C-alpha cells in the first residue's frame, strides 16, 4: 500500500483483494464516506488481527482519517441496552482531538442476534449510522449467522452509505500452521529443522485436530514452553516436541 508492505491475515483472501482494490482507487475513496466491512468471523478466530490489518491498511493508504490515540477500538456486544450505551459513550471519550471518533471501530454483534426486532438494535443502528460519517467500522456477525443476524445485516447495509460484505473460508491445516509459524517468527524464535518445519507443523495440526485459531493458540503456548532459550537466539526444534504434544493439547481442549 503506497510502498508499505503489511502482513496480511491468513485465510482472508477476499478481504485482502478488496483492500487492494480500494488502495488502487484511493484518491476516490479519500473523498468518499468511510467504508465499513461486514465479516462472518467468530470471536477468538482472528477478529483482532483482521481489525488491525484493516486499520493499518487504511492508515497507510491514507484512505481513512485517524484522529484518536488508538488506531482502532474493539467491542463485543452482549445484547443489553445498558452495555451498548456504555460502548458508544466510550467511543465518544476516545474522540480526543475531534468532535467525533475518526478511525476504525470493530463490533462483534453476534450478541444482538436474539434482539433483531428489539429496541437494542434500533439504538445500535442509529448510533452506527451517525458514526459512519467519520469512522470505518467492522461488524463481525459470526461464521453461521442466524436469520435474525441477517436481518440486522440488511439494516446495516441500508443505513450506512458504504459497506462491503466479505466472504470468508474455513482455515486449512496450511493456514493454521502458517499462523503458528508467524507467531513464533514475531517472537524472534528460530524454527528447526528449517527444511521440514512446515510439513511437521502440518502433521501436528492434523494429528491433534487443530481446527481454529483458539486451538492454534494452545499449540503456540506449548511451543513457547518447549523453546530452548539458552542461546543468543531462541530455538524451537519441532522434531522431538511434536511426539509429546498430543496429550497436552487434548487436555487443554477439554478445559474449553
């Protein structure tokens, strides 16, 4: 994006493509109303990563104005009116340098699904419609949205001038292995054996039935514990470790 390379979230091909198209037409998008995104993604399956990527991309492309201390805000709605009023009050508090918050706001709105005909949704639609004049928003609706949620989505699309519905796909074993590897890389850990690490990690993913990001986080924690920190560069050797992982992973899954 304008000579800036950002790490794209794994498994979000359509979102990446949409943002690339927006960047190609950035001169127009800078003059238009902020664009918001509707994404079927569950909590714990990469919502923060996706929100950060959207915010950083819009910032680097200078498509979205940012007028607060934070690049983005995140909220998970529980469906109660009291909590919703607190959320929008908190957003206003974060409008530090401007009258209205300018930036990216993400809402996990799956908690509103049971209230599609209630006053909570009326209030929510009214508030986000006003925010859409200055903020880009991300609405997470869950990977299998109910009819009630789809009704809310229709109202969002009718109320906000510019929305993009993003289609997602299930994470593959390759995706989840890549997510784990990127986390270890970000922590400065050398992964060995270099030539076969990815294939071995895919084997771990398959053997331990790792199906989502939450499961992958268990693998990451176990890998961090098994890393050798005695040298200048921490080293994680997957060869012996992978043989003992299965029991630990199954115990952790039982706790969830």
